[in-house]
C-alpha cells in the first residue's frame, strides 16, 4: 500500500503542529498532532482491509480477438472491469500493457470505475511486428481509498497469450513435383511413419493386402515381399530443424528457413492433435541451439512452437581451421612443378588427405543427428528438415539417422528454387532441380527413409511447366 500526496500534506500538517507546539509551549497543538497521527493510523488500517475486500470483489477480464495470428495483422484486445453493486465507494483503475514486440495501434489501454460505478470495458488494437509466442503482462489494478490518502497496485492473476506466425508461404511438400498430402502424419501405406511399427518382412502370399507390398525390398530381392505393421500411438518423434546460415537463402519472408519452420510447426500441431510425444533439436553453424525434451503436454508443444518461431539463420564461423577437398587439391596443384623433396612429400600428403571425415565429424547437423539417434535408440522417429546445399552432409546425416534400424523422415529444400533473383533461366533451374531430385530419390530408396521436398509451390509449378512445354515443342 502506498501513500499519496494528500497523505504527505496531512502528515506534514501534523508535523507543523508538533513544531509550533514545542516552540510556543502550547500543549493543545501537541494534542492535536497526536490526534491527527492516531487518525492517520486508523485510516491506514481501514484502507488496508477495504482494499483487500474490494480486490476480492473485483473481476478483470483480459482477452484477445485471436490466439493465433500473422505478423503485422491487427487484433483487438478487450479489457473488462466489474464489481458487485455493493460498497462501490472506492475508485478503481486498470492499466493494460503489451509485451515487447507488440505495439498498440489505437484505443485506450486504461479503464476506471468511479465510486458507484460497477463495470467498464475498453478495447484497443495491437499488432506484432515479429513472429513468436507472446504472453501479455498482467494488468495492474489500482485501488484508491475514498479520502485519497492511500492507494495500492495489484497484478491480476490471468493474462492472454497469442502466437504470431510469419506470413504462410505457398508451401509445396512432395516428391518430384507431386504433392504429398500425408506429410504431417497421415502416413502412406507403403512407407510407415510415426505411429506405425514395422514388425517383419516376409514373402507375399495370395490374399495379402497389396498395399503392404514393400516395393524396395521386392526390387532388391527379386521376390514379392510385404511388411506387416501394427499401430502404435505412443511412438516418440524428435524434430531436428537446421537453421544454419545456408538456410537464409531466399527473399525476405520466403527463405528456406521460413519453409522449414512451416513444416516444423505443421508437424508440431499434428503431434499435438494426436497426443504424440514430440521433442525438438535445432542446429546452428556452431552446434545445437535448442533442446526440448520429448513430451505430450500442451506446454511442450507450445514451447516447441515458440522455439521454432524464434529461429533465425545463424552466422557461419570461418575460424574452424578445416580444409575442404577443393582447397587441398588447389594447394597440391601449386606444388606440381616443384621438384624439391619437401614439395613431393607435401604434395602427396595433400593429394592423399581426406578432409571429408574431419568435416563430417565437425558438422553440427551430422553430429546432432548421430547424438540424437544414440540417445533415443531405434524406436524413435527422427524428422530432419534441412537443405540440399551440401549433399555430402545431408547423406551422412541420413546414414546416421537410420543407423540401428531407426525410422527417419527427411524434408529437403532445393536451394535452386529459393534464389532471391527468382527463376531467371528456367532451363538452368530445371537442370539444378533434376540434380536435387536425384539426391532426394537416392535418399528415398532406403527402406527406413522417407525423403520429401519442400519448396515454393509456384516455383515448382513454373519449372515443371516449362519442362513440359519445352518437351512438347521439340
């Protein structure tokens, strides 16, 4: 409880009485000062009890027009204040505020009840300039005593939250330009995913469901094989999102990371709908940046979404000291015409050196996938979202993911479809897309791996339409 300026003025009057009474030797003034002090103490006790009773009878409702919105999209915030029509002698004020990143565009964030008033409502418009999950600060209730001597500030118990998403990209998820509608958990019959357990591989016999035929095993073994499966509702999934510097390729709001984030959020919400256990790892240029342990609580899903919204491309660290194969070859070529013994030895060393293993060991994506697979074992499904920027790294990460019999779903962004300049040369873009598709198909042939592409739908259509038109005119 705080005192007001009026309290200080009243207390100051008592102090003046004391000073004059002492100097003038007038006991009456001292008695008046003592009486005033006793009155101040009594009003403080009464105000404390009155404030407690008034707060208990006060109700504040703070709501938002939506709990899920887009960046720079206005939403209405509503604050209501009410109290019963008894003993409504105290003035009450409520002040609502917004969290950092959310601004008030219009409207009044303060509402008040004068003595005798029982309810009031205010509305104001808020807009978030960045994506993320925002919890609004608790509104502050200020109570004043009728004499204007005291006031108290109390936080209300509840407050709204809102999830702000970046503009939804024209997302395409599929294989070879064909959209896959089951990307978020409605699994295809021939490729069991999260929620399905592979029991055994056996030869096909008449009467078996042809949808259970494992075409990869059939082609490999030259006999028709099927995989028997059983439903499993509690299979855990770990989501691994790559947000290294390479994922920043693309126009503003249309980078590879934006599309990776959209897939991650889709998987998170699908898991929440089915109460599937879900965990999260995010990978930057220097290693892990986020760890959310697997769980099924609303808090876990909300935390994963919040971490995904907060992701930005990290900065590559060029100080690691590693040497690429190209650099080694260039240094070796410089020594070709040098006939000294030292040059011959050094040249042979550079030609024979295989930096691939060193680079892979130091790669944060491969290291994260390997670590997660070792931690969770073969029963958990890994969902990896990355790009084709470094095919060697992607391949090594895929190998680590399926090691020991683990099941993996890999989402790849083809960098050729995210260039900021756009599809300036469709022939070149198609050739690059074919190279990407070869990589994706190679990964997709593994019986425990599902490899899918994620890209702007309009650019996928443009590249494939150009190819079809070119084939028709030839």
